[in-house]
């Protein structure tokens, strides 16, 4: 008998719910139901589907507090951040509802023919395999553009947040979506693999490099379209002319977002030597002011890690750094209390022999790399197999733009932390993935970009 899925509250370590894994027959039936729902859903006008997206936004607003508390209970995310996550779900739903027609309007091409245009048409049944760390936002930012164009969706969420998966499915029902246009499958990684190999048309995955390679392999066997949003090892580059008070504040926000468990949080702090001492002093002073505690408390800024196994990996990375010459400036220890808490930590004197740089860090730990100048800073920033996001901190905007063009990543912010935003495409290069989410490029990932050419044959007949 398949092992049950357990939802564990990371702040207490206690099981709060259990779920059965769906069996093969149940999953295949979900796919069949999606295929049937597709036939009617894709026939609606874009403007009609947009009304459903506005309705979804209203459901998000209505249930914001309920959804936020569920996120915090399942993932340990501080409640203020959970509320902000649901607000982004509202935003992206309204954003695409308001722009569906313009993003998907036929694109006219001037030619010698009577009429030539490009049509954006749905691919069909699209599977989403999503992680636990932004359990609502990452699903909604996939689902809204994908469904707006006329596709239908099946969610295989992380086994760490099945309650969120079912609540999201219910949100689509409550918003009035036709039956089976959006469904959730409850199961472990095997359920995701089964879905990708079933009669679906495309797949979107947010997750680890290992998972991305596996899902990409399964999808490629039958030439199914896929989008992979994978890991990041984002550099945070501090130049000598940066406003250090502001920069340090943003550095801490970026590193500690979701207790440091975000693919786009700053993971490597690259600081020019001229300001390194002052930056480190401010960083350590300010990070000590962060409030570690019950994530349901609005005053808490740092919650627990998602599981004990994740905390152990983080602890091993810190121990490895210490053994190889890293200097712990603050933190560096497991917190002895109920739940999976770890001290906010700053480590200097790091090098590429350390796991904390080679593998990246997931948790409230900030490694500091000191370089001589901007040339070294950019070289160090690009010294990674990943390329998801990056940020540059300088008071010279033109300098920031010039250096941003040299960074090897899918997104670069100057004097701002990296965030996902429906107004900009999001995705990575190198081992951070392929394809894009959000903006008009995201909505066009799961479409048939069809060229249509009409020749006027009457003119030919007249000549003859």
C-alpha cells in the first residue's frame, strides 16, 4: 500500500493532516476529464475567459486571510509574507484578465497576400509540477496565463503542501470555472512522472535541477512542450558607490525572504573591498535585529525551515564552511526549540571549495565574497552553473545598466531585489531552466503559434 502524504507544521514538527496518494487509475481519469473539459473551454473567446480570471481574483481577495494562514501552517512562512503572496495572486489574475485580448490578438503581417497573420491558439492539457515554497503564487502565476489562452490545467503540487493544492482547486471551482478546467492530483514524485508520460500536451515545472532534468527527459520522449523554472544561485553585487544603509536593508530582505528558501533570493553577496568592512558591520548589526519565532505572529520575520532534513543540510553546509576557513560573524547554530529553526547567519572568507558556494544555500545563511573591483565582481557573479536572477547595487544608474548587460541570468535588478512580477518575463538560463513565465511571453509559451496566409485567387482568374 502506498505511503500516505503527511502535512507537517514546520514551526512545531507535528503532523496536521494526512492524505492518500491517488492511484494510477484516478490520475489517468483526471487526464481524461481534462481532455473533455478542453473541448468547450478552448471555444470561448479570450474576453469570456478573462471574466473567469477576474472572478478568481475576487475569490483570492475574499479568502486572503484563510489562504495565508494555510500557507504559514504548511510551510512555516511568516504570516505577513503569506498575505503578500495571496495579494500577488489577486494581481496576476486581474493583470491577465485585463490584457488577455491584447496579448493574444492576431498579429497582422504585411505581405503580398490578401491577408497574413499569426494566431495564438491553445496547446491543450498542460500539467504543472510545483514546489512548496510559494504554494499559491507559483501555481496561480502558471495557471492564469495558461488557462486564459484556452488550455486546461492539472496541478501536481509538492507532497509537502497537499492542503494548498486542494484549496487552490476549490478556488477555481468557487470562481465559477467549468468542471475539470483546473484539477489537482495528490501524490508524490511518481504521480508527476505518470502525468508527464500520459496523454497530456505540455508540462511546466518549478523545482530542482534534478527534477527538471528528469521531467524534461520524460516530456522530450514524446516531443511535449515544457517550461522549466529551476534553481538559482543569485549574486548580490555591491559596488563601492552603493548607498550602504539601503543596500544592507535590501540584502537582508532578499536573503531572508521565506526564511531564505526561495530560488530568487540573494545567495552570494559579492562586495567590493573598498566598502566591505562597513557593509559587513551593518549587515551583521541589522540581521541580529530580525525576529525569529512563531510564523503566525505578525512581528516574526524569520520562520522555520520546511523540514528537519532541510535544516540538517543547511547545518552541514555551515559546518563545511567553518572547516574550510569560513568565519562566522553571527549565528551558525540550530535553535533549540520546537520546530525546524536556524539562526540567521553571516559567513565571511568563503571560497569555492565550500559547499555553501558550490551547491548554493537554502536557508537564513549569507556567504560574503570580497572582490577588488567591478571586473572581479562580474566575473564572480557569472561563476556559477545557474543563471536565474541577480542584482547590482550602485548610485550610478548608467554603470548599473552597463554591468547588468554583462550578468549571465534571466533577470537583473539594479538597486532592487529580484522579484517575480507579471509585468516582466521570468525564467533562467544555463542550469536555471528554459522558457519563461509571466508577461506576454509567458502567456505564449503554451500556444500553437500558427501562421495563416490567405491568397486572393480572384485576381489570378481575371488575368487568365
